[in-house]
């Protein structure tokens, strides 16, 4: 082997391998410290593109879950108000039945009429004041007849298709639950005959409110299923994103150990290769 001192090829080779091994060691440290296998595009360009898409879907699904939960809160408020109105209607029917009997005199009927009128006003007040974040719930704002531009949509998906939205005006279609809408505003229980007429009207009103509560219950169940489905989808997508992007720590520690040894041996060899030209001194002595 020729002896040269101007170009030390062995030293250059050892330094190149040291650079390679140092780079590998740095990458192992980066992956273990971050817990992520793909920290930049050069680590895995295809994997990065796929995982970024999955990560975007996961974030959108999580927001959709929050939207669905907010929708459930809205519907729960409507259910609570309808429950109170149902109680009022039951009481109104009770009062009408009391006023219809012949054992009650005009004085008693006048007192019954006072409570009847007060409860009727309260029924309408509940309808006009029940809202969720400024959205009227049982005042007709959620009726199907409302202009489409004023519809309440709940975003429960990740895109802009109809399947990702729940239109409460179409699916819930809650008409105003007021005394006037239910035909109670003209009723009176001041006389026996009028009380009998009121009984029939109130029975119809109770059936109407009960039907509305049935619609609300159906939407509550649907939103609960939506939340469950969204949670499962989020979990599965997160598992897929993790399989692509997360670092296998056991594997990375093995790589780290190997790279540490290679860096140490490369460093030692750089030192040894730098001693080779010193053999020239033996020829000069």
C-alpha cells in the first residue's frame, strides 16, 4: 500500500462514515424524544401526506362530535319546555273538567277562569322565551315552513354534503306551541257548556304537544347515535394515524444503541486513520 501524507483517503472515508452515523444517531434521538417517526417530509413523504389527511379528518370529527353534543343540549332544552307545557295542558284539562260539572257555581267558575287564563298565558310565554344561544325552539323558529336561509343546521360530519348536516327544521319541524297555535286562546270555562267545549280542544292540544315531544325524542336518540358513531370513527382514524406516524420506541431504542456504537467506532477510526501518515517519519529516521 502506498504511503501518502497529502491526501489521507482512509481518514476521509472514516470521516464520511462518522457523518453518516452521526446523522442516523440524531434521527434516532429525534424520534425517541418526540415519539414521532415522521417529523418532516424527508422522513416519509407518502406517510406524511396520508397521516396529515387522517389528522385533519380526526380534528373535523372531534368538532362534529362537539357539534352533535351541542345539538343534543338544544333539543334537551326544547324537551324541557315541552314537558312544562304538557303539565300546563293537563292542569287546564283538569280545570275545564272541574268547571264543567254542575256542582260548581258561577263564583267558583270565575276563580277557575282566573287560573285557566293565567296558565294559558304562561304556556305562550314559555313558547316565546325558550331558546338556545338566541335560537327560538318552540316559537315556530324550527318549523319546516321557515325560509331555508333561516334553517338551523347542525354539522355532524367532515364535509359539506347533506349527509354531514342535520336540518332541524326538516327533521324536527316544530311548529309554535302557543295558546293561539293550539286553539286555546278563545277558550273559556266561565260556563258549563264552554267548559265542555274547552275539554275537547285541550285534549287535541295535548295530543299535538305529545306528538312534538315524540319528534324531539326521536332527534335526541338520533344525535346520541351520531355521537357514538363519530366517537368510533375518531378512535379508528386515530389508530390508523398512529400506526403511520408514531415511532415504535422499542425499535428506535435498538436503532439508537446501534448508532451510538457506530458513532463511537467511527470516531475511533478517524483517530486511527489520522495516525497512518505518521509512518512516513519512520522512513526519515
